[in-house]
């Protein structure tokens, strides 16, 4: 982690000292392999870098097949915590002695995760750079933070550049502008030859910044959750796997209390809880008032809007061919109104992070139902 300004140097010195006291290979340094100067950085030696999909495929291939299965393209809709448990999917029902709900946002929200986790979106580019790439993985103290690291794909070297994190569904500035800002940062600091790929991430942050890992709750002794990894899903997911597997096999884990999904979060996290939920409430009311007050014209080609049709909020997108795609703008999770993501052409819920394609098909939860199509 490097200081974006000299004002951050003292905090990074303290961070390096605290990490070293915990036995981590951390040190403060004023020297990096970046092509530009930084005031200082915390260096962590002996770090590992994983390719997420390669890692995932290896996990899948390690499943022994004796009672273990991978069901692809199968969306889970609900979990019955009976004996045995049953997982309802769009393609049938799966039964199991124990169920781990690791679905980004838990399917069963009896523990009010919607009020204790908040979704963030960030943007990444894979760029071709002239000259040598930095050898490390970097994360800045800027707000929003910038991050970059090298990556090899089929023998070709890329630099992954990311940043511009914000609450999902916030459209000021538009999401397309977020990508432009990432590109501007990359071109300012590196000799960029071309942009090869771009994509966004979607993460849930807990109010106390500790993931929720463990039993789902009272009366659900055989249902477990792993969620709220705060942008650190690779390492957090591995930790969750170790904790939950031991809970299933032995009933306890030494870290279980720290990550308990039912824990209370007093102190500083209480203020974050109130602040985040106040923002959600404001978006809910403001978007409904704006939508019910609107009855404008259809959008131009390549654009979208939320408007009132037949007394109800409607999301309308006109594609480049002039075809109009109209869906209900009411998120089926908790009736917030979706907003248009102009860079990825999706409808995103600013309250709890559900996302849908332009025809209303759910991409990610907490919603498990599509946005119904609407007649104009």
C-alpha cells in the first residue's frame, strides 16, 4: 500500500509497525519499482498472486465425485433448513445434510443482512504497457483508492488498473465516466499502448468490516453463510472455507465468534450502520418521488430512463437499433427503484446491489427474480 500524498505517510508508518508486531513480513519503505515517485509505502514480502478462474477450476476439479457435484448455470432461489436441507433452484431441488450459502448476498435474509452490508462497485482495465511492468501488487491510500498489478494471459503481459469504487447504483458521475477516469490514471502514470479489456467488480462491505462467516441463525443449524468479504474475496473466501468446514465437522472453530453472522457490532460501526441505512432510505424515497413525477418521452438510441407508465415506475432502454426494452423499475428484493448503468447497460439497485440486464434478467442478488417486462 502506497501513500497517495505526504499526509498519509505517518499512518503508513504506523501500519507497517502494527503489521510487523503481528509477525507479518511488513516494513515501511520509500523505494518502489513504480515509474513515478511516491512519499512512502508499506511493503509486504512473500505475497502470492492468484488467477481467480484458474484457482476456481482447480477447486472444482479436486471434488472427488463420490456424492459431490457441480451444477453449472443453475440459479439457487431458496433454502429449506429442514433435515435434510433442500436447495430450490430453477432446474430442480438439491438435498444435502448441510448447506453453505456463499452467494455474494445470502439468499435467506432473516438476519437483516440488507441493513448490515452495503454494496460497492469498482472498475478495472487490462492495459498493454510499453516497457517493464511493476513487479508488485499496489493499492493506494487515495479516496477512492487506485490499484494495479501485473497479469499474464496466454503469454502476454498486461497491467490490471482499477479504482473508482462507489456505492452500487450511484450514477453521478455516470459509470462510463468511471472507466474514463481509470484510463486517465493509467495513461498519466504508465506508457499505455492500448486497453485490452474492461470490467467491474461488485463487493459487499459489512458495517464493522469483518466478514459474516458461520451458522445462518437459530433454527438453521445446518445452514451456513459466507459473505461480506469487503473486496478481499480470494483470501476471505479461503478463510471462510476453513472456518465453515470445521464447524460442519466438529461444531466449533476458534475464530467462529469473531466472524459470527449474528454478532453485535457496537462502537464505531454503529455510526456506519446508521449512515449507510440513511443513504438507502434517502435513495428509496427520492427515486420513487422522481419516478412517479415523471412521464417523459422515450429515450434516444443508446440511452435509458426511469419514467412513469400506467401509474408505475418503468425502466425504458432504447438500443442502438432503435428497439425499446421496457421493464418494471421496481427491484423485487425490497421495492427500491433501479437505476441505469450506462457503461454496462444494466439496471442496478442503489439500495442493496441487485443487478439486472437490459431485459430485466437478474444478474446478481440479493434479488432472485427478474424484473417483469412492461408494455408501453
